[in-house]
C-alpha cells in the first residue's frame, strides 16, 4: 500500500518540486494551500510534469488551527515546506518570525496528534551560516546561526528560530516522530510553472541587467531538484532521527553565476554581469535599493561549507551550480519572465 505524504505550502517553488518527487517515488500526495484556487493550479502543474499525478488539496494557514487535523489525517510523512519568503525584509521582524515559528509548531502538534511517523522540515542554510563574527568562515552540520549576531535579517532569524523550535518540540514532546531538516542554500533550477515566488530573483535580476556588475558575495547554491530528492531521502532514511541535511552543491561568488549564464545562454544572457562591483558601490546602491541592502553584511566574506556528512548519509551527489543556474535562466526565458 502506498505511503501518504502531506506537503505544506504546496504552491511554492520548492514545494511543487518536493510534491513531484514524492509522486514519482510512489507516494500519495496531499498539499496545503491558503486558498483552493491556488491548489487547483498546483494540481494542473503537477499533472503536466507527471501524468499520473493525483493530489488532494487542503485549505490550511500557518496562522490558524483550522484545516490541519484534516490535512495530516492518515499521513505517514509530513514535509513541512511552507514558510514566508520575502524579497524585501519587513519593518517588523515578527511579521516573518511569528508565522514561521508558530506555524511550524502548529503543524508539528497536528502531526503528533495524528501519529505521523516522519516529519521533514524545510529549514535553510541561513540557520547555519549567519550572524557569526567575520573571522568565522567555515561551517558544517553542527553550526547554528547566531540570532542576535551581526547581519541577521528577519528572514534569517525566522528560519533559525523555527528550526530550533521544532527541534525543542521533538526533544520534549515528539520522541515518537522521526524528525529531520533539509537546509537548502540559495535555490536555483527550473520552476515547474511561472509561479516561483522570490527564489529565482537573483537569476532573473541578472538576466534583466538590473545591476552593472555583481556584488562580491559568495553564497551556498543548490538545484531545486536536489532539494526535492533530499526531502524524499530524509523521509525514508535509515539514519537516526534528528538528521540535519545541508543542501549545497558549491559556493560560487555571484559573478560566477553571471558568467555561467553567459556561457550557457549566450546572447540571451548578454545583460548578466561578468564583473564584480566594488564594495563601496554596492553600499551606495544599498541606500536606495532594499535588495542590494541584503547583500551588504556578506560582502567579501570567503565562506566555506563542508556538507560531506550530508552527502554520505543521504547518498546524494549534487547537480553543479553552473547547470542549475542555466536551467533557471532557460525556464525564466521560456516563461517570458526574463
């Protein structure tokens, strides 16, 4: 008999890929959305990519208890992907932190009450690598971002606190649930439809030539198709509960992403940056541009990430960043979004 998984926030860029991967693995898939209209579009999208796709849609919001009992009923696995993801940070950080933390606990409580066996939370590498002193440049599965540290945006705080809250809940009340997190870096790769939220904004901005050059920023990058695989592998792993799986293929400087787009897309990527902007220029632009402002704390930091334990535990090899960036660009162009 096929296992059943609930994918929260199934209309999101990552979540649609997670749902598709579970479907291809043979799972029955349910998904939560805030409005049934969005759910219908998701079902249509998944059907285009997998003709056997049948998805049961539930209306449920992270800010309310309504709908969660019905959504988790009969599930073997919950893949909790839903979380607010802004391009510009809000003035009040609690607009992000509160729904992320309270929503995660709401879904966990519902899963526990329904005796769900496995729970995979989509966390982030912003819960690992940020808020540290500038001389702390190497990271692995054991590291945690410093919530009150320098450069911690509301989004970074929300992901860190939501993962901590989930792990505390499991330690105190959820020992019967096999729990793990998937912590992606900057997610690239092809969207399944034109609704991809803020995840591919970097590639989109590069293709549109928003900046004359790339800020000197280095970020962990990963393909969305690998993140989807990681969710299925985490749901089925024989590893002990509590696994923390870091999704990162490589850590390129942003300019390397621009050069990959040029190499892979040729004339279609002619506006993508091939040189770096001086740090002072990025800081000047940041005075007027909220997107540029997000990069300022990371300028020039040559961070490194060792996720060899993740690769060994899940048996995964990651798609190269160059391929992920080009796949992102091709999809954006095909959808008329770049």
